[in-house]
């Protein structure tokens, strides 16, 4: 467990709902490294598992999520549960008066996402979706190169993200818990496409590959377009050789980035810029996107804390602004991702239906007059 900073506001007291892999490997270490956060409790339905994780951070182990939400020592919660459980437990946390950092995607549908943000706004609470890669300065540098005309006018974006098959019994193979590659993996390159092409991006077509036994989507491809005609292609999967990159193709060159979505904190990113006059590789300093993500959350929460003035308790003007700004930014992003996921599913359903009822071609004897 990290201690309080020598000066400044007290750290945000964090409770964690669940002991998911992403929490243990990435987010809990980031909270521990952030002077503005202090993990005070870890909850699990399995008390032994909660104790195993809590001992590493010198904090309380709690059996059951409701008990953690009832703890007045917990100021904010991180929710890394399976996607299908997000909406219920995020709502419970907000109604318990807790700020919430929800693992991505925040929910599986736009209506639930919108309702949760409205609830957070009504209660003056911070609600944030834990997409971490946008916090890495790599992507801002790429956007700067685009703005400076490094590859001319942008024509297309291609994003790939795929991982090897998870072990048997992994939650990603459980459709009832929101498993599948679309919600777990594709949302990252979809968000990257939005980052470069804007929030008005729409899905033009999609196909998903489904597991023959579990029924979850294990991969797919998506074609998207922005209003100005710039296109994007996203390819993803969870039974593939590992790949995590994107390419931006312009009128005068290309920009290529590898290890784009989940680089380790000590990784030096490389931006490869290809132009007719040659290839340039820009090597950036390492950055910890996981730490930056939790730091942004804890800063927003601290700024919403009440202050006393003239005998009254009130929230600072800066705090209200920070809370509103973070929530609005996360709401727009979360709703865009939820909309794109819904459009991908609809496009795949339409393509599947068309494949089952093909239109006869002129070369097909069945289509002859």
C-alpha cells in the first residue's frame, strides 16, 4: 500500500470490486504507484482470493461487493468485473455515493451507459471509463504529425489488435458475462479510429467470427467511414498471433505504430514515418499509460471534494468544473464506442442474412432468364 504524500490533499481512498487479471497485473500496481491514490479495500466473492490480493497492498480484504460499497472508508471504486456485470455494480456504487472508474467498455450498450452518466451527474460524482492507451503521449504525437502535414491529407486508418487464445474457462468465452473479442479487444482500435477520424465515424460493414462451441465472437473485421470520406478498417481477434498496431495512410506518406494499445511502462514507442524521400523512425521516451489513467481519475476525484467556507460545506468551483469536464469527455467517448459496437453487430447480422439469401449473379445458371 502506498502512503500519503508529504504535502497536498489526502489520497483518494480506493476500493476494488473483484480480482480480475487486468486489476492484478495493471491497475492495482498503478494505483499503488500514484501518490494521489490509496487502495484501502479489495472485494471478492471468494474471501480467500480477496485476502491474497489485499495482502499485497496492505489493505482490507472484503467478502462480497455490497460490503465494500457500504464501507464509509471507501471513497471511490474501480470496477474490473465482466462486462455484463458493469452496469449493475456501477449503478450500485454511484447510489452508494462512490466515484467510479469502470473498466472498458463501461457497459455493453449505449442506453445503459447514458443512464449511468446521468446518475453520476445528478449525484455530483466522477464516472470514468478505463481506456488507458489514449493516455499515452505516443498517440498525441502521432496526431501532431498529422496536423503538421507529415503525410499530407489523411486518406485511411487501419487498426489491428489480436491476442492468442485465452485458456479454457476464461470469462471471454462466456457469452452470458459479455465475453467475446468485440467488447474485450476491438473496442481499442475502434477508439483509436475515433481518436484520429472523429466521433462522427460510422460503421459501413462488418463480419464476426464465432466460436463453434461457446458462441462468442472470436474475431472479425469492420469497415468505417467519417463524414469527409476518410475510411477506417479494424481487424481484431482473440485466437490469433499477437498484433497491436495501427497505420495512417495519407496523400503523401504513411505513419505506422506497433504495440499501440498495451505497451509495458518501460517500452520506447517508435513512430515510423514513410514518405517518398525516405523512412524516418521517431523514438519516444517510455510512458506508463496505466499510471496516467488512474492519476487522471484520482485528480478529478480530489478536485470534487468539499471545502469549508463561511461555515458551510461546498464543492470548489474548480472541482465542479473538473468533475463535469472529465465526465462529459468520458461520456462522449463511451457513448461513441457503445454506438459503434451496436453498429458492428447490426452490420454483421445484415451480412449474415445476405449470405444466407444470395442474389443470383449473371454467371449463375439459377439467375439466367
